[in-house]
C-alpha cells in the first residue's frame, strides 16, 4: 500500500469509525444527536488545520462545510469534561497509528535502521485543571499549578513520529513512555548534528499550530483545544511524509501549503469517497514536492547540507 492510501485510511478510521466508538464509550454522545462524535472531531481538526486561531463562529463554518448545521452557542456548549475525554481518546488513537515514509535521500542516515531524536515540551494550563494534569509550580501566581508535557520521538530516516505522549508537567522526562536507546559512537556524531531538528518540530507546533494558545478561558474548552490541535499536528505530519524523501524539504513552507488545502480535505472527507480524499492528498503532495524547499547556503550550511557533505 502506498503512503497516500495509508494516510487516507488512517484519517478515515481515526476521524470516523474510531471517533464514533470513543464518543459512545466516553459518554460524549449518550443519544442520537445532530452533532455526532465524528462530526465534532472533524470540525475541530479541519477547522484548526485551516486556521489555528479559528473562532467558534469560524468553526461552525467548518462544520457547515462538512454538512453539519450548528450554532456557535451550540458548539460552544459541547466543550465539556466528556468532550475532553473523547478528544484525548482520539489523540491516543492517532498516536497508535504509525505511518512512515520511504527513507530520505541522505546516504549517512540510510546506513542505519533508524536515526532517532527525542524530546519533550511543556504547555501550561489553567490552574483548575491541576486535578487532571499537575504542574511543577513557578514564580507566577497564576497558571503554574497545571501543565502537560508532550513527548515525541522522530526517526530522521523515515519521518516516523512516535507520540506525542502526554504526562503531567511535574513528572521528569525519565518517566515518559519513550526511553532513550544506546547508540554507537558514529550514530552519536550524527545525532549531535541533527539534535536541534526535534526543537524545530516543537517550534513548528507552537508557532504555526498554536498548540499552546487559545481564545477561551474555560478550562475544559482549553483542554479540548489542546487535544484536538495535537491530533491536527499528527495528521499534518502524516501529510508531510509525502515529501520526506527530499533532504531540502522546508517544514514551515510545507505546513502553510497544507493549510491552504484544509477545506478541500474537509469537503473530500465529508463526501465519504476514499478516491476523492486520496486525490486531494495527491494534489497536496505535488505542491509539497515543488514549492516547499530550503534554499542552499554557501557559508553557514543547513543541517541537510552538512549531512550530505559528511556522506
């Protein structure tokens, strides 16, 4: 199965079948409603993929694109504790779905079965959420009692993303579900040159994906937004894998391109046609392969240039 088919299948399973099953299990949908679990998940994911700063009104427009009619007030009322548990379940389902690309065209990386980099980043939450995610405190009198760490591991060779796994902000990184593995000396030298790439992923998620920003002060709406945006980051990463083979790919340019096609993805998704969704993904892949590259430097070389030289 090619990567486009894998992404199509993964999106349809996570945002449709699995979403409705988790909605029933968590109590998000206790009876037949106009807004199903899959409707809610797709509205948030495609809405915040299109614009991470989307207002409630703009999210209802995304819902309309998906064929769902709901008022801003009606949507706002759905951000409940049950909704947070539901979206956390969606996130866990997306995390368990592993997709990898063909190895990047950098010979030194292809010598190994995998070249992994790993790190975590903390997102502060309202103090009232400390019973769910406890923070580590701080000098500020507000929003220091609750925080969540996101831990990820990235295979530089195939782009396979492991995580994000969540843990309370007060827990040390050593307690993460991800463990650092022993490396050979040669692998260590490679990783020393590529270590900052994981920081680039978190920078991308925060500056472009706005995973640590929200428009509301309601605790459970904030928690719902965090979980949903992390799902967006995973799906966005799946789509990035369609151009992973290019050493000079630009993640920031690619994300902006993906965002331009978010509503096309939503409409294809709502059609229920696997073929139509795959065609939209194929169009995005073509765009990523042509206009989302890093310009070469002659002096301070980019990481991919250093790796190619080292080869």
